[in-house]
């Protein structure tokens, strides 16, 4: 059961990656995008990027196809929901044409009347425990990556600024990579938090796990470029 959830969480994370790449190419800058992977073309897909995107989509399709029978063994109730998403399944071969938006139907995302079935109690409890651990791990990653990013900016300020375009470009490329990782960690936390709300809305976890807002992704220390920190003085 743990392996089933681990594979499902990995598919969910890959869906997020593909969704953000597609959003970037749709020119929607208010969402997180993978700048390092796509910035060179300013939103225009090259032949190589199209091929890479299709390769990632094909790999995700294969994972979902392998994962579905395992899911039906643990949660057979999902079989009644799969016909509702046939619009995302191509007519030939049963392959998903848009895997990044395919609902995965974890127990936490099932309709309440299905989730409350007695035979699903064990798997719902297993997902609750794993999601709580996932939230803790994701939050630890958020803290670690924020420290790395703050360290990069301090290093740039002291050692790179004024040394030319090439060192500054390399530093910005490093920043973009860590920012990408930060946003993925934040997304994992929010997904786990949403699942916990569905599975155990009044659990003890709510005393220490809170809603993670975009404005919370700052620090340690004061960042003058952040709108929230700019409101406060250095002291």
C-alpha cells in the first residue's frame, strides 16, 4: 500500500511539472514556471522542446497506465469514476491525451459518500499518515531551500555584483533552479494539506500545519525585494 501511494505521489508531482510547462507556453506568467528549462525561447516552443515535452508526457502516460490496475485493487470504487474522465483518453490505444490534468482519484479526492465506506477506512488512514509525513518533509524542504536562496543572494551581493554579465547570468540560473525546487516543495505541501483537510478535518495535525500562502515563502532574515519585508525596517 505504501508503494502504491508513493508511485501515485510521484505521478502527481510530475503532473504539476508538466502543467507548469504548459502554462508557461500559454503565456500565463502569474503561475510558477520552469524558467531554466524554457526561458531561452521566450515562450516559443522549439522542435527540441516539443519533443522533450512529448517524451515527458509519454513517460507520465505509461506510469498512469501501470498505476491504474494497482489503484483498482486497493480502491475498486474508482472504477465507477473513470468513465467520467474519458474525455482525456484518446480513442486509440486507451492512452491519455492530456495526462497532466488527469484526475488520480486518491481516497482523499473521492466523493464523501464513497470515502466513508467502511472498506476504505484502512486505505484512508494510510493516506492520512503518509500525507502528514509528506507535509512535514515538504515544509522542511521549503525551509532548507529558502536558506539556500538567501545565501545565494548574499553571495551575489558580496562577490558577484559588478563583475560582468557572465557571472551574474550563472548566479541567476542557479537562483532559478532553486526557486523551481522551492515552488515544487510548496506545491507538495499544499497538496498534502488539502488531502488532510478531506481525510481528517479536525485532527491534531491542524495545531502545527497551517495554510502555506505565497507571502510565507520568504526569509530567513529581511528581503528588501519582498513586498511583505519591504514594509518593515531593518531593526
